[in-house]
C-alpha cells in the first residue's frame, strides 16, 4: 500500500502530525502524501522532507485516492464546495477529522455517493501512539478497512457509532491535553519535594507511560493496579485521598463533559443533521 496516494487538506498541527506519523510507520513515503495549506510557507520544512506541498486543493484531490480533511470547522464548507466537482464515487474516500461535522452534512454538500468516514485521531499520532476513533454511515467494508489500516499504523483504532464521535473528541483528542496537564502537575510536585525540573518531568512522564502501558497490556481496571500499590496507612493512599479531597477525579470528569459540550457546538454549518 506504499503507493496509495493520500492528500491532507488543511495541514495544520493535526494534519502535519498525521503526515509525520504515517511516514514514521514506514507504510507511506513522504512523496506519496500531498499537503495543502493556504499559508504554504508554513510547510517549508515538510517540503524539504519530500512531502508534496501545495495551495491547490483541486489538484491534490485529482491525484489522490484518500482525502483527509483537517481544516477548522468554519472552513470545511468552503473546502467541500471547492473540491466536490473532482470527487468521484467509487474512487475517492473522504476522511474528515473536523470536529462536530456529521457525515450527512458532508454528504449533502458533496451531493455524490462518495464514501465518507469520520476519524478523530490525536496529536500523539506523530509518534505513532494515537487513539483514533472512526465512524461511517454505510456498510462499506473495503473503505473502512483501508482507512482503519492507515490509522492502525500510527496507534490504536476503534470503529464506533457516529453519535459517539463528539465523546471521542473530548476523551481521545482533548484528552491528550488533560493527561499532559496532569503530568505537568506531577512534575511540579516533584520539584517541590526536591527534584530538578528536568528530572521531575522525566520521572512523571515515564511513570504516566508505565501506568498506561500496564492497563493496555493487562486489560486490568485502574483500581486493580491501584490496589497493588496502596498499603494500609501507606504514603500512596494518603496522597490519593488528599487528591480526591481536592476534587481531582471530579475536575477531570467535569472537564471532559465540558469539552464534549463545546465540541458539539463548534460547527454551525447550514445543514441540519435531521
């Protein structure tokens, strides 16, 4: 599949992260990926690495099979209007990573039976550790398998119902920032108890990585692993209880709920999903 031509329209932070992750996986060559952006000078580094860069969305659609749209929600209507004459049913696969835009809304604007798949990766895709959720509105096995196989190379994937994509955005995409903030807070605590900043961040980051790897490799519930490191009258349970008194779990839960509510309202396009 190295010769599968892929275009990323709107190569900002997430678009570039996708491109970097795909090349890092070895599944794609940089020259097989086209990147577009209105301010093309921001893609100068990508061009040096042999990615095809352009401001011409129409041209890259003509020369690609998989089209990943990674623009801001307020920009997607204009992009769809621009590229729809070049989209061909039975050939192109359109993958939208745009927050809050439903497949029906995209389909109505395109006006053709082009296969559309929603995907929500996160920025850890750049280091091949993304959690990518995907959804489609049709039983198109080959297309979803092609897209799943692409994102499988850069992390874990999960095919879900489309109505859960907003939740996936809050938990999986916004969640990167939430966990990073938790790591930062842990490192700040490490500094206060005696570590230099760099060492504190290294310890906190590796500890977080280890905790996540424990859950992913064993399938255990977090409380199972917590019980293994908490002892009666011990320092771990004392710290955990203090965090809970300060609202640690409650704050994280509320933050995810607020992010999901915000994500659901980011796109205010003309078409209703009803």
